[in-house]
């Protein structure tokens, strides 16, 4: 199991990340200021570090520079509300591996976490399957039997979330945070609307409504 250190002072974002990363099987630890963050990062106990720049005691960039003096290897993904190009460049110069501007969608951060962790171990499959439906992560297309479907970016992100958890009930809240991000209104019906779009494209029987709980991707047709 990969261990991820989250250095972030905003409780809402920390909770969102911890919950999301734990749900897909990562072990997480949290530091809410630069001092603790650096001390924990230096233990070498983590496979990846998610680092906020706006910390209460010191700037995250200083944490990164100090860490890189002794540890040039552990991947660091910077998370920040400062999103201009100059910041990106100085973050990467200071030894960050990637840079995610806030607000971010969970799936976007997750994709980057996977890439950084993957560089250190065996590749993961690039095609996810459920019955005769297949989702290709490289070409970002979905096909059913031999028929290829056009999906918008948001529809693809939603489909990807389902295909990563086939047969599992996903709540509206889970889907909302995975695909739309933590800053999205929890009262929104956007999940239901997009599930409707996906059903129209994939076929109505593939995404089942589980009353009072959420939605589930069904394997329909023979496995390909
Ligand atoms: Ca902050």
C-alpha cells in the first residue's frame, strides 16, 4: 500500500483528500504546518508528498527546498491557489514533480498521484473493462463490443470513476467529489444529469440506480 503525506492547513481540503485517497486504498498522514510537514517528510516513510504552499508558519516552497537537500527522490506534488506561470516554474525548479492549481478536481489530482507513483513500480492496466464495455485510459475512449463512443471530458471522468469501481455502489457525494471537486455545491443535481447523459450513450442498463444509496456500474454482455 502506498503511503501519502498531505501537508495542508485547510481542514476542509485535508478531509477531502484523506477521504478520497483512503477510499481507493492509499494510506495517508496529515501535517497541518510546515514544521511538522518537514519533520514527517524527512522520516522517509512516505511514497509521495502532497504539499500546499500557503502554510501558516513557513512557505511550502521553503519546505520543498529543505527537503530536497536530503531527499531528492520522494515525489512531491505542489497544491496551491497561486497558479501563475512564474510560480509553476519556481516550484518545478525547487524540485517539485508536479503542480496542481486550486481549486482542483479529485480525479485530476489522483491522475497525477498515480503517474508519480507508477514511475516507481509496475505499470497499471490502460484498459478498464466491465462486461463487453471497455474504457481506454490512453485514447480516452469508451467502446461497447466493437462500437466506439464519443464522450465529453466530464462524461469520461465520470465513466472512469465507475469503471475503476465496477459492481460497487458509488454515492452521489463520492461521484461529485471525484469528478467535480470539493468546491462543488453538494445540493447540485449535476451527478444525476451526467449519469443520464452516460446512460444515453452506454445504454440504460449499465448504470443501475440503487435507491437511497447511489449508482452502480453493471457488467453487461460477455467480457471482451
Ligand atoms: Ca493553505
